[in-house]
C-alpha cells in the first residue's frame, strides 16, 4: 500500500510525517488542551511509527509557501487482511477553525479510496464530547463502550468505539 500520498484541499494538506516534524507532534500531544485525551509517546515510539509498514503517521498542515503544521494523525492496520484500519491518534492544535473536519475528510478519502479499506474505526474518551461531535459530523457512528478500558495518569478511562464503513463513505461522497 502507498502511505506516501499527499492530499490537498483549500484549507489543509495531509502528508506523511517527517522526522523533522516530531518536535511539533510531541508538543501537540503535550499541550494542555490535548494531554488529557492523548497517551503520551516518547519521540522514539513516534520515530518507529514513521517506518512501520502497517501504520501511516501523518501531519496536517495549511497549504502553500507559508504552510504551518496544525495537527497529526496515526492510522494503524494498513496491512490488516480484514481491511479494518484504526484512527489511533488524531490531534488538531488550532481548534474551531475547521482544520479537524477537513483533515478527517481527507483521512477518510485516503483510507477508503487510496488504501481500499472496508472500515475505519477509533476509540475516544467518553467525556471528550467535542471530539465525538466532530466524528459524528463526518459520518462516524457510535458502536459501543469499553468501560474503564485504559488508565491515563492513574485514572480509569471509559472509551466510546466509533466507526465508518466504506459503503457509508461512498454513499455520501
């Protein structure tokens, strides 16, 4: 599979993360508005993900000569024989400007058109209502709940599983 595709829209570009982008990725994870929702990874783990053939580590940036990074995503399961890919991480640093919605639309296109997946799924912390609203707005459906499935900073977290199927994507395309 080709996970090196770049996609352009009028407001964002999604492209593979370069090692030089990792300072931004780490800062985005550790930002106070994101840290309660994202498990922290060391730089080495992100660096390993850049060369993992089963994963796509992507950055979201504004297009043009004055581009700036505004987010990142990690998609796992590119080699999944069941064609089910996981949006493992999705962070937008400039919230409320439409970058998240635009990036998710482009990620769905990558997943369903270029990589020919059947299903894209994610889990989201149950009290992260803003993220759930965004995912619902771009076509994800709630599938279920994993009660106290993870611990973040010593606290148990319940997560909501959401997904979108290729058929649902193409019906709205």
